C-alpha cells in the first residue's frame, strides 16, 4: 500500500479495467498453452515419437507445476500483491516458452512445459486478487466468468488459427513468437500494474473487506483455509468441472473427433474451440446470475450432473448425427462452467485475509482435474489400443477413446454429491 494521501473517490472504471486486463492477458497466454496440445498433438507425436501415454504425460507437465504453485501463489498474493507475482510469472513464462520452442528432445520440451505451467499459475489467483481491490465485491463472480472468457480467447487462438500458423511456419516458430509476446507483457505489467487503488491515491474496494486479525505464518494460513469444510469440498469438486472440459477441449477432443467422425484437424480444432467459447460464455452468464441470486449449492450440483450427461452422450454413444453431437457438446460445455460458482463460493467461506489462499486451494482443485484426467485418459486409451499402426505410429479406435473418457464423467457425478455437504452462506454480500 502507498503512503500517499488517499482520495475519498473510488478509481475510475477505465483504470480498474486496465489493472484487471494486465492479469487477464497472462491468463489468456496460459490458457493458450493449456489448449494448444489438442492441435499440436500430431506434429509433436511425429517429431518426438510419442504414444498416447507419453503425449498425455507431456501435456500434464504444465499442470504438475501449475498445481504445485496454486496454493503458494494464493498466500503470496495475500502477502506481496499481484504486481511482483504477475511480472515475475510473465518473465519465466517467456523463458519457458522459448525453451519449449527450441527443445531437441522429450525431456527438454517437458522442462519447458513445466516452466510454463508453474509461471502462468500466478495469473488466475492474482487476477482475482486485483478484482477484490479494484472492483465492488458484488461483481466478483461476474469477473471470474469474464476471466474465464479472457482465457478462452487464448483457446480460440489455440484452435484453428494455431493449426494454420503451424502449417504456415511450423510449431517451433509459433512458440518463439509467443515467447516474445509474453516478454512484452512482462514489461507492461512491471510498468503499469498497481496492487491497490491507494497506490495511485484512490480509495480501495479492498479496504471494505480487509480483516484486521494479525497475520499468521504462510503454513498456518494454508492449514487454516483448507480446514474450512466448504473450501476442502470445493477443491475436490471443481477439478471435475475444468478437468472434463480441458481433457476434451485441451487434448483428446481433436483426435477423438477425427477418428469418430472423420473431421480434419482444422475442423476438429474449430469444434473444440467453439465448445470452449460456449464454456466461457456460459461462465459469464452463470457468474452474473449467481451474484444476483446469491445461490451456490443448487446450481453447482445440477450443472455438474448436466455436464456428466452431456459428456456421456458425446463420448459414449457412437455415430451421433452432427446436430446431436453439437447439442451434446453444448450441454457438456454449459454444465462444465460450474467452477465459476465454486470459486466465488470458496472465497465466501473464509475471512477476508484468507480469500487469496482459499482461491488458491480451489484453483488447485481446478487444475488437479486436467492434471489427473489428461494422462489417465492417455493411459486408458493405450491400454485399449487395438494394435493398429500407420507409418510407425499407433492408431487408436473409437472404443479406446470411449474408455479414456469414462473417469471424467464419473468425477462430475461425484462432484455433484460432494457439494451437497458444503455450507452455503446466506446473503453473501451482507
């Protein structure tokens, strides 16, 4: 916080949105890296001789470091503020992307992927921390939804446009370009971002929610936040939401659609991109409605079951018409946006001083989903491989993919049950 005199006026909306957008840009870049593997699977498989298991593991290196970082990032956001975290994260992400682009073998490219995941892990929690200080609390779930939408702009780039760029200049040059863009963002963040409106002489929204209780150690904050039953249950439940969407849209959806329906890579990438946009757009609408109504438990349980039904139709019922396939994907994407409710719910369950930490825990759950489900799907697909090959590479049939998608459907059903035991705060904005 700044020592300069503080105005009685709140910051202008344009300034608040500038601060939020700086965090959203790194989240967009991070989301690009999550989704890009759906399109990059084929060239990476050919160049590095990957199987479904090794491809799934390579994709998951992003989530290994991301998940490890989530809770510490929540604590550091509470203690040190977004500016330092976002700037440092963007610098390391640029380095990791360059390593990925220049990697000569599987282990070096995995290391680059690991650096990218750990560095962009700062984006979401710090973006939400910015929202708590620069915006009215009643807009929080809406801002979470808009954050997801901003991330999905990265998903749009990681779909058909990425496929076209790879065909034009190759995946290595594309990734080097993103390394440069991320470096520019690091510079902009370091120059312009401020942790709180008081740093520029305005009145902070964050002051209205700050807790005056003395600070504990970082470990004590972590332990205290997760001992809230609601935070613990939402950490488990939110993994199903993001895990199902990112397992399909971020990796296995493109090869599945190519095998099951004969789409080209560009066509399959376009379908998964539209599905991700529906996911994001639904999140914005759900966030707005959830903020207005204050309802958390019932929407979460119902939408998790709707998502499970949608994914069951899409992945377990063969030879669907294009219309039914589209409706199934629309249903699955709409239900899978329920993590928006979970994140708002988690920060309401704790004192203000633990909000960043509770968001870190909950977002850890969000990323545990794809971290577990992406490689698990690959293992199951490999275990059910028919033995067919083409040009020395394994070829997987529809039944193998069907088995690979089963865990994400089961997890969504379990999530719907878990949240029934969480506590819902009445009138969360009072």
